[in-house]
């Protein structure tokens, strides 16, 4: 490559990088649970229709304010009441439910009146209120904590609130809280969760890149012992990352919890290409070649292998397109684009840069070279002498790993990504321990034969369902037509809690219904019953039990419904955001196997075409399946569950790990083509490529290790397990792969 062409290439790349950098500076962060819902799914379609009929199930914030001396204190309650009134005035707030503002209905001969649940300005009446409320289960763990030392305020915000409106509401809500300076405050909900995730995503994006940069610069310095060997690879990868981020901005993609991993992954994967090329270039110079010949040989031999590894890595990421989850698809697409772009940059920028830069000083008696030759020679001799032990050892480990794999379970919790010491997670746990939890529960009940929801026989069946949900399903804070009827029955008996039940006879029930019709409650019922009275909603809260437990209790509910409920009258359907996320998690985990199988097949076909050998295709898969099995077994024994994050670990790791195998096989093919003996060709490959794949694995592991500093459990797991898979994979490439080659290629 001439200097003139080199200058043109570098100038063009820096110009495009500048444009991409400007575009990437406009990238926005986005975190929306709904983006993780499975696309084109009948359950999603049903939920969207259900949400339009009633309301969204997670547009709320729970606020608990406490008083250590107990909540039945006039000073505390007056302060809480004023706080509630201010919340009602906040922009984007639709309604607020609070113990200080709620009123209980009383229906008597004089008409319908509403009495305050708490007489916050009258100490004597407040004492009576406290006795009545303490003796009733109606309000416990809903508006009052189980120990009566805090009250819960439910703030319903605008439906399907935008990010900007969400942030504005949260800021105003927190400002209002700070103004009142309550001694004990806990709050949780969608708007806080979204803000917490986005704030951490911004911080961790910079953190990961910084730690990766530090670790990789250290590895590069130890490997090449020169400024030359640090700056050139870093520039190569920086251009590629900037290009991908620019492409994301141009195509309208925002940074979410998945794509924040993209710069770090591209940083370490792209570095692998640069290190392989630079390491080979220095080796060619050390062998006595001039600069131009060294560049030519390097890109002829290593460049081709790097192209193949880029294709296989991109294929691994592209298989995520099989998952009908938008963030996963985007992550797969842009990661694959980034890997291919990193190769293009490396194949253009590196030769141009090496042509323009002066020839680096190469020591013919390098201490590092002596170390690597000695270490790899000893490793090679060990492998030759212990082939049987290596095969038996891997077989034993594989059997144990398979046992561990069968212990893997699919499970996911809504906030399991956050560590237990995170303030949001602690508040989440507080609502689980003291109230009914914060996981939304939604179920639709539909009558059959155009029957009315409020028919007595139907209502009795609904009451059975409500009792089951409280006692067996462990849901709480349930609002349904049953709760409305029981409240009205209580209202007709002077507000006595003992009458918070369905009337025991049909005649009494019908009399109650006549009184209710005179009150015209349609406005109050519209959020739980359709205008035609054919469909109703059971909505509530529950603990974040996880997708595995949720599936179990839903199965048990189905059995209860079929055995105990008159299915000739009603039918039901579970729905809601939590159910969709559970389903999405299970779907992702199951598709992991399909995605891996497709990745295995496509990569095996590519390698078979590259080497024109079916044996080589199979040979390349074996050393890369084993590390996946080993780590899968470790995950099973450690109790790591398969969920949205861990399901993609194996796909990412396989696409990257197979690169070392391709580099090894490519070098072996070149050495064998020179007519040398099997052992000599294998040893030359082992010593030459062995150093490069160890260095690149150390760099890759260093990059992924940076992810263990994440406060997100999913990111931590990806960093830990991908790093472990790559580490086990390079050991397998240096122990098992040569043994397999020897036994396949050895002549009879």
C-alpha cells in the first residue's frame, strides 16, 4: 500500500469518525419494560385491548410514610393529609388514594353519606377509628402496614406516561417528599424504577469503558512493551465503536439496558482483531522481513483468518434476531454490524497506519519471546505426552457438567437486576414485608351466555375467586366487583366491618342491588367493569415471587377454577405486564437452545466451506461446545437461573470463543500446506498462534471482567460467565484441539 493511498484512507476514516462522533453525541437513553414484551404475541394483543378497556396496570407509585410511635397520631396524620393534597395537585397525577382522604360510604334511610376513614382532627374519634381499623382485615397491608407504623399512599399517574413526563413527575414528587421531611419514607413504582435504571445505565456505560480501557492498556503494554502496540489497536477499536454508535443514532435507536453493553463488547472483540494482526506483523519483522513484506504476509494470512472470525462472531450475534423481543433483536443487529465494521476498520486502518509509521524497534532477543516460546513449548510437550489423560479428563468434566445443566431452572424477578443494598430494591422489599407487594396482578373475568357480572350466582363464584386469591394465590390490595358489593353491604349496615361480605341470601342481595342502582355508581365502576357488565377486572398487588413460582400458582389456580368454579357461568384470563415479562423470560430461555443450535449449524457450515472439510467443521465445534457445557454445569450447581440476561450468555460467548479455534486451524492449514510433518506443523501453529490467542483471550476476559462491577445482576452475570467461557475455551483450544487434530490427521 502506497503512502498516498494510506493518507487518503486514514483521512477518510477520521472524517467519517468525526461525523459519527457528532451523531453519537445525540444518542438518548431509554428504559421501558414494555419494549421487552414479546412481539406478535396473542397475550400481548389481549393485554393491549384490556388496557384500553380499563387502565394500565403499572402507572402508579406507592409511597409509605411512617411514624415510629404509631400512625394514629393527629399531628402525623394532619401532616400526611396535607402531603396527600399537594400530591393531588402535581402535574401528571390523575388520582391519589390515601388513608387520610378516603371515605367510607354509609347508606341509610336518610340517603347516601360518606364518613372519613380517619378523623384526623378529632382525637376521641381517631381512637375509635384505630380500634375499628385494627380489628378489620379490610385495610391491613393495603393502606396501613401490618404493624400500623406507616400508611401507604397510592399515586396514579397519567396513563402510558412518557419518559420526560415521568422524570418531571418523579422530580416533583421527591421535592414534595423532601419538603415534609418525614422520618421514614419508602416509595417505589414505574417512574422511579425507570429513572434508577437510566441513571445507572449512563454511569455504567462510562465505568465499563474506563475499566476495560485500563485493563486492556495494561495487557497491551505487557504484550508489546511499546507505545506503538497500545495506541494503534486502541485507535482502531475507537473508530469502530464511534461508527456503530453513529449508525444507531442515524437509524433512530436509543441506548437501553442491553445496548449499553455494546461499546464494551465491541471494544474487547474489536481489540482481538487488532492484536492478532499486530502480533503477526511484529513476528514477521522479527523474522527479518522488511516493513512492506511484513505487512503483506500479515494481511494475507492473518487478515483472512480475521475475516472468518468476524463472520462467525457476527453470526453468533445475528442469531438473536430469532428472539421476537425488540431490544434483543436490536442488540444482535448492532453488535453484528459492529463486529463487521471493526473488521473493515482493522483491514483498512491498520495497513495504512503501519505503512505511514516508522518501523518499530524489534529486539531479536526479546525476553517476552523467550518466555512465550519456553512456556508454549512446555505446554506442547505436556499435551503430546498426556493425550489420553486430556481426553479422559474432558470426558469426566463433561459428564459432571451435564448433571449440572439438568439442574438449571428458568426464573426471573422484576427487580432482580438490582443488588439488595440498592435503595430502590430495599424499598421494594419494604412493600413486600409490610404491605401487599408491588408486583401488579391482573385477571379478566368474562361471563358466558351474556350473563350479567352482578347476577347473584355469578357474584358468589367471583367471591370464591377472591377468597382463593387472598388465601392461596397470596395476592392483596384486590379491587374487583366483589369488593364493591361488600363495601355497599357494609355501607347499609352503618359501616360495620362484620358486614363486609356478600349478602347471605339472594333476596337480600337483590335488595342491595336496587339501592346501588339508585346511587348510579357507573363512574366509579368503569375501571373494573365494562359498560355492558359482561367483563370485569380483578386487580391487585403481590410479592415479586418470580416467574417460576408465578407459573406454579397460575397452574394451581387453573385447577381450582376448573374444580371449584361453575365454568358454565364465567371464564377467566390472566394478563398484565408482570405476566408478559414472565412469559417473555421463559420464551427467551427456551429460544436460547434454538439460537445456539442455529449458531452451531451456521458456523460449522462456514468453517466447512473455509477448510473444505466436514471433519474440520465438526472439529471446530467440539472445543467450543465443551466450555459452554462446563459453564452451564457450574451455573446449575451454583443455582444461577436462566432468565433474560443469562439466556444470551452462551450465544455471545460461542460466537467469540470460536474465533481462537479458527485462528488455530487457519495457521495449521498454512503450515501443513508447506509440506512439513504433522508434528512440526502443529508445533509451529501452537507456538505462533498460541501466544496470540492467549493474549486476545486475556484482553477479552479483561474487558468482560469490567462488567462484574455493575450494580445490575444481569450485566454482572454476562461479564462473569462470558469471561469464564472464553477462559475455558482457550485452555481447550491449547489442550484438546491439538489432540483431536493429531488423531484425525495421523496417518495409519
